[in-house]
């Protein structure tokens, strides 16, 4: 059997695995990507690309290509049954927070196509039709059988979906629940009864529909609910078509894709097991509400890539890799808990929730349409949905030291000021200042220094220095006189040199 050596073995060539492999190659890390499938995904599957994921794509150099391929959703259109209560424009509530204040619709297959093409430009390739087995730790990291080849790697990342071979081989529990109801998904053509270029959300007393506009006139992604009262009977496309017509006055000509599924809400008990890591659906699965799934996996990959590169290039010790689980697992836990509660409310047959769904939408949606675009609540909603408001506790003691109060800047993605994201393409730790600081005031830590004009509409304070990680998260904040000590504590500790003993 042939043998190969590499730095990282990535198992799974979906969006998460391909994003991770792209970043590792860009950061100078050797990588092998293996997938048991014969080739890239053909079905559309996941659909939404949120603002934070677009920022990651832009840092990778693919932002314009993704935007050119996507279809923009410019509004939310809430309603119930066949009735629509107006539109909430997305752009105004996200304006000033990100270069991408909309929701872009780009199916998973197209995301994979873009990432795969870029991977090949970077000199990488995917071992298609190569299932991975025999995963074991060894003295140098891990060993695995990839098709008919033995691969030795320092690290292995399971990005191989909800039925992850890596997770199962390592015996990591996948904790959570499965929603008892069956959901259907349709990619429809010549669709009628929907508000164009808007995400149509229509909960009701007994049924539920979510619709996303796709590229091409009349093309939509339709998601609906077939309740457990149907028992184990297969939900046919005719059943779904009838439900859409009768319950929501939504019709369509043909489907390009139809599938049914159960929604799982699960999080892996650990995201790291020695040299093994989990990312994307291998680490967490949840409902499609909010279009968060693929985006969370893409951002897992972004976070993990920089940490693996730091360890492989000798810039950080092993403890730095523990930060991946410490940062990303709480994000998954909050997301799964939120979507689980929301789906519990949507699918409950108890009188209280049913009445709230039927009457609450009719009362609240018209008010929201009028007020959200003009209030801070709308912008806060956009920040959460677009995943630009994620917070990390950056050390094991940080939460206790802060009394559980999250800092408005530290541990968060760097606030966008309009001209401060270009420098993030250098992929370096760097120091930022926003007014009232001269470069001569900044201590020499061997890091690039960028001084920007004051940013009064953000939480960035004049006269303060900010240590920004390569993944765009703020690692520390300090006055210039205190910055040297504060920033050195926030950066990864280099591995200790081994010493021989007599």
C-alpha cells in the first residue's frame, strides 16, 4: 500500500472541508482532502451565505466571485397563510455594520464549485472516491487509510457531515434531539404567490412555510412542515404541493430538487480529541431556520485553519489548539439551543403555541414591518442572523474575570469602519488605532500598525490600541502605555523548546 505524509488530513469535501483546505494551503500548510463521494455535490442543499461568511470569502480573495454568483435577498416578508404583512428591508438594518448588509442566496453546490476551483489554483486537490478508515493516533499525529493509500498526518479534521466517520471512530457523543416531524424542501420553478426578492416567512396555527428567492425568475427554495399526524407515511411531492397551494396560495410548475428529512439538533461532546478535530455538520447540526448551518461550518474552518497553521509553523504550542473548541463549541451550543426552541414553538400542537402562532403573527408582524427598519432592534437582529455579533471568551479565566459580562469589542469580530478590512488580507496579527494615537505611541512588538480615523459609529474608542488576530477577531484592548504587556499575554505562547536531561 502506498504511503503519503502531510500536515493535515481533511475528511470531507463539502463547504467546510473545502474552506478549511483553502485556508490551510493559503497559510502554507500541506493538506490532503479525502471524500468517499465520486465528485462534488450536485444538489443545491444549503442555500444562504451570511455577511460574516462573505467577509471570510473576501479575506480569502473570493468575495467578488461569490457575490457575482449569488442572488440577493433584499427584504424579509412576514405573513401567515396566504396573507403577507409587508416587507422589512434588510439593507438599511445592516448598513454600517458590514460591507455586505444583505443576505445572499447561493446554493451549497455552487459554494463548493467556487471553493474547489480555488483549491486547485492553490495547488490542492481532492481524493474523490476515497473513503477514510482505520483512523488511529500514532507517534507523529495520526494514521489513516484513504482509499488504497496510507496517510500519516500531524492532524486530522472531520468535516464529513452528520454521520462523521471521524467522530464515530473517536467515540465522541453527538448529543441532542431529533424533531419528530418531517420537513420537505423543494427547489421550484415558475413559482407564484410569493413576495419577489424577499425571504418569505409564514408561520401559522398548524403549518409553516419558509421561501428563499434563488437565481433565475420564478426559482425558489420552499421549506415546509409535514406533521407527525401523517405517521410514517412518505411525504410525496404531491402532498407538499397540495399543502403549499391550500395553506399558503403558493404554486409552482416543476421542481429541480425535492427531498424530505428530519431535523436534528445536536452538538458533539468535544470538538477536539488530541490530533483529531471536528468541524461543520460533523460537530453540530440544527434546523435550516435562519440559514445558519453552512455559515457556521465555514466559520469553524476559518477559525481552525489559523490555529493549525500557528501550531504547524511553530508559532504556538499545543494549548493554543484547545482554543478552537473553547471558541467554536459555545457558538454551536447557542445556535442549536436557539433553533431547537424556535422549532419547538413552530411545531408544537399545544393550544398556547398554536394560538400564539395564529394570532401573534397577525399582531406582531405588521408592527415589526413598520418599526424594525427604524430601530436598533432591527440592526441587532441583523447582527445576530448575519453572525457578525459572535463573541469568544479568549482565555479559560476570561468569563470569570469579567463576571460573565461580554466586552463590546474584545473577543468579537473587528467592527467594520469602511476602510479597515483591506489590511486583514495580510493574514497577520496586527495593531489598530482609531484616532488620537500616533504610530510613535505604539510599542514595538514586531507587528504591523494601522492608524485609522476616528470611528464614532462603532465601539472603537479614540486613544486606545486594539490587537487584531488574523481571523479578524479582537484579542485585546489597552492604552498605549499598557499595550506591550496586555498584547503579549493575548498572543499564543510559543512551544517550549525540549531540553535533554542527563
